[in-house]
């Protein structure tokens, strides 16, 4: 079983690649403030979902994402 912190790190790498999530949101904001506001809300939602999800659910979700990448 992976921890919630490990799951968050894996999801962040998958979504934001090599960037820190906050840096990504700031880059979007710098490019276009309207989209930047959406990026900031998306990052808030991502963080909240990680916090309220159980480690088991996060691990199951990660497995399904990685399987899709391998099969895709």
C-alpha cells in the first residue's frame, strides 16, 4: 500500500510533469489570467480531493491510470 503523500507525488508527476503544481498554475496565470483563475481552482480541487480520498482509493486510481498508459 502506498501512502497518501506518495500517491499525491505520483499524480502530480503525471499531471504536472516536472513542474511544481503551484508553478504550473502561476505559468497559466501569467499566460492568461482568465485561464489562470481556472488553473488555480483546479489545483485547489486536486488538493482537496487528495486530502479527502482514502489511500486505498488513491492507489486503485493510480493503478488504473498507469494501466491505461501501458495499454494505450
